[in-house]
C-alpha cells in the first residue's frame, strides 16, 4: 500500500452525506488530515482480526467485501467501510479470515484518521450521529453473530471434553446404608449397582432419601431390587448436545458414559451445561473434583484448547491472561493440597513468580515457584513432597525452570527467616544472580497456604530498600540487555527476509523490567505490569502519554506473541489430545499481516525510546 499525504484534497466529495453536514472550517480540517492509499486490483485492504487506525472512503475504483468465496457487498466512490475494525471489533467478522475487503480493481481510498473523525464527531453532533449513530446497533449485531458462532462451535463439543464423575460401584447385595456410606466417602451423588444377572443399575442420593425417609424402608434392605435399570448411555465421543437432549427428554440429571463398551463415568447436567456455557468453567470443575494428579493433568491440558478457543473468538489478550492465570493457580493450589498434609498447608505459603506472579501468563512457560515456611515449623517429608510437586507440573506441561527456581530446590523452599536473609543478601551484596532472584521474587503472588507469610517477606523487601542510586542502577541494567531492532531500513522490516525476532527479548522484557525497576524504586507493592504503569503515571514517575503508549505496546506485543504461537502449525500426528502449543518467542515479521507488521515496528520503536528513558533515569550510560 502506497501513501501520499496531501495538504488539501479537492477530490474528496463533501457533498455526500454525512460530510455535507460539516462547516467550511471543519471541511478544511478534515481535508488537511486525510491520507490517500492506492491499491492494485485484488489487493487485500482489511483482513483477519487486524484493527485499523482509519476509516476508509472510496475515491476511485471499487472494493468488494468478501465472506468466504462470496461477495457480500460492493463499495464504490463515496462509500465508506472499516468502522468495525477502527473500533477494535474486527473479530466479529474478520477473526476467522472469512471476511475481508479486497480491491475489485485498481482503486484509491481516502483514509480518515480516527483522531480527526472523533474530533469532528465531538464538534459537530449532527455529523457524529450520522456517521457513528448506527454503530452501536451494528456492534450489537456483530456481538450476537459472534455469540451464535461460538455457541455453534460449543454445541459441536464432544462428551470427552466434559468432566466425568468416576463410576462408583456397589454389589446388588449391599445395603442402603452401605450405598449411602460409599457416596459419603467418595463425595458422590449416586452409585452404580451390579445386578445378579450382569445388568447395571443406578441409585441416586435422591432415591435414597425417598426410599428411607418417605417410604420408610429399613437401611439394611439390599440395593439390588431397588436400583433403576435400563440406564441411559452415550459414548464418550458423542456430542454433548445429544446428552443435553437425552437428559431433557427423560427428565434426568445424569447419563452413563461408555468408552470401548465399558462404563467410563457419569456425566452430570451441571457439568454438561458448564461446557456449553463456557469452556473455562469445565476446567474449573475438573480441578475442583480432582482426586489425584492425573485428574489435574487432564484439566491442565485442556487450557491449551481454551486459549485457542478464546483467541479464535476475538477475546482480548488481557482477559485471556487473567483467565489462564486463575486456572493455573487453581491447578497449582489443588496439586499442593493433594500432596501436602494439613499441617504443612497451615504453616506454609506456596508462591508463584515471574509472569505467573504478575498475572501475565498466556502459554505454559518455565516454572517459577517456591514455598515459604513458618519459622520453627518442620516437615520431615518436605523434600519428597516438593520433588513430587515439581515433577507433576512437568508432566502437566510446565517445563522445569533453567534457573532451578522451583519447590524441588531447597533454596526456594525454606523458612521465612531464610527468605529474609536471602533478600538482605540480594539487596546489599548484589550480583547478576542476586538481581535476577530479587526481580523474580518482587513479582511473587500467593497461591495456597498462609498468604501472610509472603506479605511479611514482601514488607521486609520494601522496608530494606534505601535510596541507593548504585543499587537501582544495577537493578535496572538488564532492561538494556537485549537488542531491540529499529530504524527505517533495519533488516527486521525487510519483508524479503525471513529472519525471526525474539519478541520477548526485543520488546516485552524491556517493558516488564524497566517498569519493574521504576516500581521498585517507588517501593510499590503491585505486581502486574499494566497496574505498575498506571500507578507510576499517577505518581508522576512516568509521563502519562508514555504510560499510555507503554500499555498499548505491551498489549500489542503480547497479542502478536500469542497469535504467533496459536497460528503456528502444530505437528499433531500421534500427539495427545490437548497437546501443548510450541513454546518459543520467535516472531517472523515477513509472516505478519500488514497492520500487525506496522504495529510491531511501531512498538519496537517505542521500546527503544523507553529504554533510552530508563538509561537516562538510572544513569546506565554513565
């Protein structure tokens, strides 16, 4: 796409509504703000879920709106398009790649920058109403379309995606009391009864209540004659929607699920509805009902598919990070509760650090966790418990930390006093490892146990900090550790070359650590990068424009990083269902769409400016 920016645009037709509502001064202002874009025939102007920063108005030629292989609309001279993409809602139709705007012939478009459009709408309410007035309704229509599409996808979900209650069997000769006791011990709401002739029946908690309380049957009566036989069964690969229909038709709350002819478990109505209403809920249900690490492993593997689903339906990266963070922490908490005896739970605090602690985890990256013990508490079995915790997380898809920052390392599983000693050393005898450990611990968040132990350690950390310029200079220095490509003619943006860029080192880490250094200097307790930026702006430690630009750049870079991983073709042959997304941070600029490519370039330019700000503030070049 070629651009020319004229000082005036006599070709723009101000006689067409709603531009005829503008005053002479407003027309002059708009003419001065316009860009012109030239597109050859078949050029894609807008596609996928990429946003734009301008409204398009056709000057010459024509543009087709294509959905799949069909032409949905044609825009000629004077027509405008791109309002949905302008306001960040392209996912309503662009997200699947099925909707795009294509030059049907060589054409020229005027581009109205969003700031100019919004300024005119605010200054001229009639114009604003005319050009944006039906936008809200169109957005509601798009939201409904997205919701319908997502529900259609979810109704194609299989039963194996839902939580199944493990089958609990009793023999036909067992008493009603035996059945009730089995339900209590296993926290189940029903039992399956093996009949004398090989048939399998079911007895629910409601059945027990009615038989004993209402009918007055003795609790010593055998369950065999009282169970209900002729069970409703479905295969694990059947559609969940079929299970819903079956439950509704027969007015039951559960069906028996089989796999290869054997009973695999029971599907409850609440678990089924959880999947049909929200994929994330079923993972929470799986975690809640987990009775062993294998149950948690299956739940953890489901997070990958959740990420793909949320990304495909246009959910913002910040929401995905919040949701994935919460699910990860539930899994960590449940695993620790399964492995740790009650006295260890009461006298320790399980913590997560790094991106997990900051609540910015999108994909499963290296483990960064630790355990703070109450001073004076001793657990002889702790080494085994810590080793099992780490090994289970590896099995769940969380790789070991190269720096060994994990529970299995005694350096990160020690009493509160030991952590305070380490913090003192990190601050007063800093070296490269100490600076890294301090940065990671500064991001820590509690997951299980007594959270006051972490709070005590954090208070100690912030209380020991002094206005020592040399310390903060050393702490901030890693912000400049990695090169950030830039410049108009940088090889990064030569689209004929396929050299990848490590987006974490080049863009994300400098923002995270630079902001972390500023926050630590101000003795702030926030851990999330965006929250730190906002607080620093309020304190005057960051210029508000720079703060806003950093938040936007951090979001864009995180989104590009996620898209690069989700869009990466996966080798699924022979892979387990829910296999992990490939974990690396490489982005190939030549594979990005134009808008992503331009945003990537702009973000890295901003990162370079921010690094210069950090270097000046902390005197890193002195």
